[in-house]
């Protein structure tokens, strides 16, 4: 990365352009890492969180160049085929889209699609010849840039291959991107000979202080997936009790460690789960403070080391 040019851009108040990973091409004069955030469009009904508490004027949508709206869900259409829709309030999703386009128009906006391997979920959609085209119509309707596949439970090799092959054929030809949320370990269900050519990137869920991004990356690379199409992940939710707990702040914290590893080892970038629950105030867990997102941006955009 040519840091001098990047710093001059940021000093002038310009947002980072969105990275292009299609066919390994870079449309910019220097490499810009993906700096991505997931944002949930639901509210925490179990603890009374309101939409206004997490979607605020100070939500740092300018400190990213890709956002993943969480979540979309798989549905059956009247003709018996599969499609997708928002899994949550449509108005909340639209509010995120409108805000990002207003304050950060060069950022990419994806829908993250959840589901499992059942026949009414990914298991069925993977074998539906119309599913990919229905996804493309959804992306076009809402002015989105791509789809993220968050298939975790009931994942199987044959179904995933079929799904990403059909999505790649339909979406890439129309200029849309396809990413996959991947486990920290390279799963037996990941057929890298297929995925490396059909996916734009894999977002490694390398969440928590106890998860080594270096180990995860090495597993994927050894399995045949290129490092420059891997995106590392951090977890900033509070509370988070898995994998050693929430990724830590500070110069020596795991957010900085993982971000610097991504920069020095040629990864495509970094992502965070999740902006709308990012280091909330200890006295009010419904009020995120966005400290993880700001630190991640500062490091990935060249402001800190």
C-alpha cells in the first residue's frame, strides 16, 4: 500500500474507495484493504434495545468500505422456487443503505444471508436453478453490491459447491460479488478447488482473543485458498464468552494484532462482527461505543500501527 497517497486522501476528507477483487483485478492505483462491518437490522428484544440506540448519528459508517447487512433469509416463492428477503425490519435495512450511501457513497453494501442445510434453507436453494437469478433481482431492487453466504449449520461440500457455482455464474456476470463466512479452521466441506475461483473472498470468523488469525490463514492457504482473497475477522460484541472473549483494544490488543497481520501478510482485509453491538457502554449494554470499528479503521487505513 502506498501509505503517503492514502494519508493524503484521508486528510482531504475523502473516503476510501471500495476494493475490487473480481478476477484478481484492482481498479485503483494502490491496494486498498477491505475494511468491513456487519450490522444487524434487528433489535435486542430480550434486553429492550431500541433501533435508535444502535443506529445513531455518530454510528461511524464513514469508517468502512464495505458493510454487511445482517441478515437476509431464504424463502419460498409462490411458484415453489427459492428467493431471499430481509430477516428483520425492511425499514431498518433501508435506513442503513440510505445512510451509507449518503455519508460514504463509495462503500460496498452486501446482504449477509443466514440459514442452515435443511431442505427449506440452503439445502433446497443450492439445487434450485432459479435461486441465483432471484438473488440477483433482490440485489438490484435494493441497490446492493453483493451477497455474503453465512451457511454454518448442516454445511456440506456438494451443496456448497452447487450454491457458489450457480451464484457466481449469475451474480458475477452482472457485476455483483459473492463472499462466504468461513469457520476459523478450513472445513472438510470447503472444496477449495471450486471456492477459490467462484468466491471473491472468504470472511474468516477468527473471533475472540483465543483465536489465532495466523493459524486460520495458514489452514486455508494449505488447503488451496489464496491469502489475498481472505478477510480476517474480529469479535467486538459484549458480552462474548467464546474463544477467550471479546477481541481486545489497545496497541497490543488482539484487534491490532490481527489487523497488522492482515496488512503484513497480504490478506484482502479485515471484518468485524458486529458494528451495532461494538463495545457498548458498561452501564448500558444497549448503547454501542464503536471503539473496535474505529481502531480497526485507523490501523487498516494507515493511521496507526
